[in-house]
C-alpha cells in the first residue's frame, strides 16, 4: 500500500510514521511536510534512510505542487498537516485558514482527480466545543470556539461534502489530547516538563480546572491504523483515552514525577473562550472496528516524562530558537 502522510514531521505525524514503518514493513510512506516552526526532521532522523520511506518538502495549500505529487499514485492520504495550536490561532488566524481549510480542500480535490482509495482526515475533539457533563458522540452538534477549532471544523465539513457530492472515500477521525514523544514545547505537557526542568514558572490558565481527556500518541496511531484498514467511507470515528484530568491535577502530577516544587505553578490570565471540558463517547470505534486504548495514563505520562529527560538537546534547541520569540510574546510580555 502506498500512503501519502502529510504533516509527518510534526508530533503525531512523526509518531505515526515510526509506528507504521514498524507495523507494516510492506507499506510505502511518502511524508509531505512544509516544515513550519512545528515540523522537525530531527523527529525522523532514525528512519530517514529506511527503505519504504521518502520525505518531500512542500505545502498542502500549493495546488500545482500537490497535483504533481499525487500524480505519482497513492492508495491513501492521511492528513495530519495543520496549524495545531489554539493560542497561536488567537494571535493570528490566517495560517489556520490557509493550511487547515484551503490545504485540506486542495488535498481532497487531488484525491478526487486521482481516484484515491481512502482519505483520512485527522481531526480533533475540539470541533464539538465544550461539554460540562456527558460525552460527545459522532452525531453531536459542531460548535467550535477558537479560530483553530473553527478551521478544523470547516475542513471536516469539506470532507463530508466531498463524500456526499463526489463519493470521495473520506473518513474523519476526532481524537482527544495526545501526549508522548516529539510534542512541540508550546503545548501543555511538554511546556510544563521543560519549564520545570529549567526551574521556570509553569503557567496555568484561569483556575486550572479545565478538563482534557488524554491519550498516548501510540494509541492514536493504533486507532488510525485500524481506520485506514477497516474504516467505512463517509464515517466519523471518535478516538479517546478515557483519562479525564483537570489541568491542575495533571500539572501537579508532572511536578511530582520530576521532583520539582509545586511552587513553580503560576496562575495567569485565562485563554479567551477557553473550553471547559472535552469528553468523547468512543463506543463506535470500539464496537465497529474493535479498537480500544492499550496504554494506561500513568504509563503514558511516565514514558513521556522519560523521553523529555533523555532528549534534552531536542527540546533545548527548539526552546532557544525561533520559539523563544513566541514564548516572550505569549508569556513574558503580557
Ligand atoms: P503539529 O503542529 O505538531 O504538526 C503539524 C505538522 O504539519 C508540522 O510538521 C508542520 O510542519 C506541518 N504543516 C503545517 N502546515 C503545513 C502545510 N501547509 N503543508 C504541509 N505541512 C504542513 O501538530 P500535531 O499535534 O502533530 O497534530 C497533527 C494533527 O492532529 C493536526 O491536524 C491536529 O489538528 C490533529 N490533532 C492533534 C491533537 C493533539 O493533541 N496534538 C489532538 C487531536 C487532533
Ligand atoms: O501554558 C499553558 N497553560 C495552560 O493552562 C498551556 C499551553 C495550556 N494550558 C491549558 C489550556 C488547555 O486547557 O492546558 C490545556 C491544554 O492546552 P494545549 O496543550 O494548548 O491543548 P488544547 O488547547 O487542549 O488543544 C490540544 O488538543 C486538541 C491540541 O493542541 C490540539 O491540536 C488538539 O486538536
């Protein structure tokens, strides 16, 4: 099977490339990535020369480029490529519209022209908005609250429309918050770990009681594998870890694991329109495709902490580069 993975130099995409090459040595994977601030070829260094793996630098929102690449012939597209950080979408939504909406439409159009067998859109629980109690099913109303989640919702609706209008075999997956190796340190867990290791304050938005459901990135990759092989065109599958934690609970646990003082916690101004709680009902993927998470939260968290402890040069080079400007604007100058 020939897969085009987009955004494979980012957090989840690079974990997926590692996972897929190991689990399916017969798959041929082309990784198309623009290498934005979030894309990092270091994440793929150990497999860069592996047979069956190819890297191509390019932009999913560049129609000519995508058309030419798709002309090589692929069976499946797995679209991870996105601007993925809510806070950045609040500072400037434009790249989110360009990549998440226009880029997805260009990939869909290419997939239609070249009659690809499957189009997997890697989406998020954030498209449903916030829920105080109960859980969202795949039928729940879409109610995104940030420019990021609105752009992901638009992409989901384009996938739906291409399925309805052109019978394009698109499948949407909506996953909860991932944790694991190679996550860019602007996101909560790596931000807390790396700030704590540097004895810097750990910023908690608002009262810290917002709830996220956490899933180990390998479990997300396992779910995508099942969807690629057994998912039904036109369907949506929720993917969750069943590990709801308040941010404060999670941060306290991380500081404990790192043997750092709880006094590093610093409450800061809340994120605008900060979703209070995300929670998904994942019965559909369990009953129809037989997937459930394999890793406990405790195991996932300690594996993640260990990875950041062992890969200090990876995150230090990110934190001292271009990212330091964002950090200054976001946290130090407010
Ligand atoms: P990430 O920001 O770590 O990686 C995104 C990757 O996409 C980067 O390698 C970047 O260079 C690439 N990219 C960005 N714009 C591009 C473009 N125009 N053309 C080609 N490549 C481009 O993101 P992530 O956390 O790995 O998320 C991957 C996908 O999963 C996203 O679509 C996101 O919405 C979704 N998702 C993420 C989570 C999570 O917890 N991180 C949860 C659910 C869903
Ligand atoms: O410094 C921080 N302090 C803080 O309290 C940061 C960066 C975050 N937070 C809070 C905001 C959220 O309630 O922690 C929670 C998690 O924040 P993020 O790591 O930014 O993730 P979130 O906004 O939940 O979105 C993530 O999950 C869904 C991914 O970034 C998205 O790409 C995915 O779609």
